[in-house]
C-alpha cells in the first residue's frame, strides 16, 4: 500500500478517515485493493485504534468492505449508488438554479465565473484534481447563491461513489465539454432565465448517464451493479 503522499500525518480517526476517503475517491486506492490497519498505522506513526475507527467509517461510507478472515478491501464502485446520487443532485440543483436565476446575486455569479476560469487553467495543465475541486466549488456556490449552503453538505455526503466515477470520467472524457456546460448554466443565471438555467443544469447532470456505461465497460473490475 503506497502511503508516500502523506505530507502532514493524520493523527485522529476523523483525519485518517478523511485522508483515506479522499484517496479512494481520487483512485489512489483502487477498487479491490487490500488495506491494512497495521501498515497504515506504522506508516503514519500512530496507534492502530484511530486507523481501525477510520476503516469502520470508510466501510459505512460504502467505500470499503471487511471480509472475514481475509481483511479490509476497497469496495467496487456501485453503479446503483452513483445513479441514485445523480438523480438526487439533478432534482435539487435544478431547483437551486431556478432560485439563483431569479435573484442573480452578483458576487456569487462573479465567483462562479472565476471558477470557470480556474477550470480552463486546470484543463490546460492536465490537473484533474484541481479541475474537480473547482467543479465542486462551482456547484457549491450555486447552493450559496440560493441561500441553501447546508444543502451542499447534504449532497456531498450522498456522492461518495459518484465522486469516484468523476475522477475516472474527467480523465477519460473531454473536460472542455464540462466547462462549456458550466458556462451555459452561468449565462442563464446571469440572464435571469430560470427555465434555461434549470434546463442547462439538468443536461449537465444527465451527462453522467452517458458516461457511466462507457466507463464501466472499459473497467469492469472496478464496478458492481
């Protein structure tokens, strides 16, 4: 298990969990990989207890599974969980888009424009992690603009499996297409066109319906129904 990327050693179970969760979602710890409490604890320089607790939380996230007498393994990506999270996101974010289009909060829309600029740079640099982080901030700003920032926290908890797929899709597909969709959303918001904003958001989030079967076919060992 490669743990060389640790720059600041996590010390609490929450920190270990967040670090492991991020690495699973980024694909650094791929589906089917065995992870060891002993190895993680030794590498970080902490006791096994916080690591054990982090493993339990990771399993509750659906990102790991304990196999009796065999150990803990990174779970496969659940297509059902991905599609469920996508469905919920579309329903919620379509309403958020309508709300923001009606109020057009200038400061928030300007920040969304800056995120699109960051996405262009990340795309040019081939930096997938920066691109996805900016993508998340773009969508979080939509919730902020609607006065529903807490909603994003709820969505974020739902999309653990979806985030794993996003890291694969952003490497496999044209990121500039995603940027173009973000620009269409922003243009509709700035124009105060609630119908267009909702339509653009739904089209954007439905793109995953095309991507999921293609990625699953290309890497079948990574997925489960």
